[in-house]
């Protein structure tokens, strides 16, 4: 089970550090499929990654992968944009 450290802050400094356990039972559910695109991956638990690709005649705008985070949300790497498939014309 992954272990992260959480820091508790006050207005002056970090007062205490204590562990938080993230269980593999965290489930993000199936991410939203972009219109005219498809998802590659069938596992939707903590740290699982799903790839995104677009159908013929469309190109990807935004991230090409999504990762399930410890808050049971799909995280978008680097670009910060949820993937969408745009038409070539």
C-alpha cells in the first residue's frame, strides 16, 4: 500500500508530518471518453493509466493519457487539458 506524507501547516511553519495511506481500493471509475475517440485501458484503480486516441479524421488536443489519483479523480499530466478529439476540417 503506498504511503505519502502529509504536512500540516500553520501561518509560520510546518508543525507536524504524519503518514497517509492510499489504498489500491481507490477507484476512479471509467473516465469520460472523448467524442470521436477511444480509451485504451480497462483498469480504473489508484495509479492506473488509460491512454486516449482519436478516430480517423480527428486529432488529439490535450493529454494522451489519464492517471487515477489518490482522490479517485482522473489526473491530466503536463498539458493540464482533458483530452478532446478535434476534426481536421
